[in-house]
C-alpha cells in the first residue's frame, strides 16, 4: 500500500462519525416521539439504541420467578447452527436499519447452553456486523467453559475481549450450590466467583472483559438492592442493571404483586447502595418511564456521577458532548485510533477543551487529588430498566400497528414508551424492528411454538415420525 493510500485509510478510519452512522442517527431522531426529543436524549444524537437477539436459544436451565420467556421456551433444543444462522440474518437487518455500529445483547435463554465453539462463532458474526456483543448469562458457568469460549480447539486465543451480563438474584432457582437462595446475600460468593472467573481470562489468555450485573427486583428483594451494590461493587462489575419485575412471559411463574415495586422505590435503593443521589436526567435513553441511567465512577468507597444535573456547567458539558462527540464510537475502538479521532474533533471544535478542562478541574477539586491517587478510578454505571406488562403491551402494540392512538391512559402511556423504545429486536422475515417488550409479550409465545417443532428437545427419527 502506498503512503498516500495509507494516509487516506487512516483519515477514513479516524473520521469522527461514519456517514452511515450519521444517517442512522438522523433517522432515529426523526422517528422518536416529540416527548422524548429533549436535550438529554441520547437516541438519535449519540446512539441508535441497544439491540438484542431473539428466537435463537430460548431454553434455560435455571428457573426464574418471574421468567420473561413463554412457557414453550424450555421445550426448544439449543442448536448452534440455528443460532449462528438466525443471528447473522438479524444482524444484517440491524446494520441496514440501525447503521454499522451498535451494542447488541446475545440473549436467549441461557447463552452458555451453546457449545463454546458455537457461542464464539455467534459473537464473531455479531462483531463482523459492527456489533459490540454482550452475552447474557445466569453466571452458573464453569471457568473451563469460559476458557473454551475464548480459545479455539488449537488452544490459541480466538476472542480478544468478551462482555458478559451476569444475572444473579434470589428469584432464580436451580443454581448449582444454591438451589433456592434464601436471600440476596447468599448469592454474593456466586457473584464474586463469576466475576473472578471472567476477569481471570486476562491473566491466563490476555482476554479483556466487560462485566455487567443484572438483577430482577420484586417486593421480595427490593430492600436488598442496596446491599448487593455495596458488596458486589468491589467484584469488578462495571454496570449494575436492575429490572423491576413485570407481568410478562410465563404466567405460571408470576408469584407476587409486581406493581407494588415502583421505579422510584427501586431507584431509591440503588441510590442507597451507591451512597449518593444519582442524577438520571443528564442522559436519557428513550423514555424515562423505561430507563434511568447514571454514569459515574468510584474513588475508593465513594461514588461520583460524572455529571451533575443541578450544575449548569455540567449540563453545558453534556450538551457539548452530544453536539460535538455524538455518534463517535468509543467502545471497541483501539486507543490510538480513538485518540486521533478525538483530536480531529477538538481541532474542529476547540471550545471542547475548555468544557472538559474545567470539568476535570472541578472534579479534581471536589474529590481531592490525593484521594484520587490512593483510591483509583473505577467506572460504574447504574441502570434501571422497567419492562411493561404483557396485558398492556399487546393491545397498545396492536393499536399502533393499526395506526390508532389509544385513549385509555395506561395504554396511551404504553404506546408512547414503545414508540421511544431503546431496545430493539430484528425480524428479517418482515423487515421489522420491534421493542423487546413486544417481542416478549406478543411474539415470543408464537415464535417458541414454531421453534418447538423446528428444534425439538428429543430429535424425532424418520421411523418414529412416520
Ligand atoms: S418499550 Fe419495553 S423494551 Fe423498549 S425500552 Fe421500554 S421497557 Fe424497554
């Protein structure tokens, strides 16, 4: 390659925002309902939203109460070939509709029921399509599985980095060594061990990792959320996501009055665990009734949100970030390339130096340089994601499909939230992207019945089928 073409390639690779990303962001913004087009909105300005797989491996070997999967999910065999094929088709549609880069969850059922080779092949397909994949697991997995995931049959590393969301809560039954957890605290050793096993991949195989911790919240465990955060924050999880339970999925597993656990009550517990107020209106993903997010970091035992919603100077930093850096791909970009990209942005918008420089000084003064050096910086994001009840999603989605606006307030709210959804699943057969709420409430039950026939648990021989 000549020097000139090398320079051209470098210029292209360090361009702040890919033109197809920019176009996807513009489409996304135009599609959003007016009530979420606020200065804090991330969708359409920085991100296109999160994506998830469906109809691939719905089976799980633990039992959650509630479980968002339909009752047929556990009657479907986990099949690597099917998974790779379907994920590829879904990713192709996502690239076409949502642009070349996004975060995507490899979610079923239980991802580690896939053979490690199939799991790795699926992650490779997602990466080929510009997706930053996160494997969703219950975390009841052996270190050997993780080793076989990141290394090929020849023993050589095949994945440079992995991203897992480990789901741990006392509403899940059947975990090895803790079949029926009496409380959240009894799961702390399991939370710790899973995190240690994933992080150990760095020392043993040079594999970098990102770890999220997921937890369903019901009236049974809401008052234990704070303790989970206080204890598990030192285990290495970089994101804590809490899902107030909804009446969706298998109704045989609905055991409590989930409506009694309000978003405000859960968020108050998250704040108690973080030990500080968590401003969730700085950055908004979709609708506030669906998502609350606070980005920040620990210095020693103290949590610091990166931006405060009551400080106009911080809000100016937020605006500068979304206006000037919106769409820049931070995750998965090699550091040198990212530095060059940021430099190009700063050259075009030198005021960014002032915004971020002053922000840095304010944080240094507030935290204290000595404490910063002693405590180190540990980034952690807090998220609350509130799925909706199937009884509301079904009629609201049907009305949306008919082009009607519901008048009943609850259904109207459901429609508004679905229209602003930040978590989409792709249907290559129809070309549609649907909210995960619709997937779980309306489409999964039908899909899983079909999958039972396509992927029966006990293969039917020609002789017995005749
Ligand atoms: S509509 Fe459902 S899946 Fe989409 S962001 Fe809201 S709660 Fe999540």
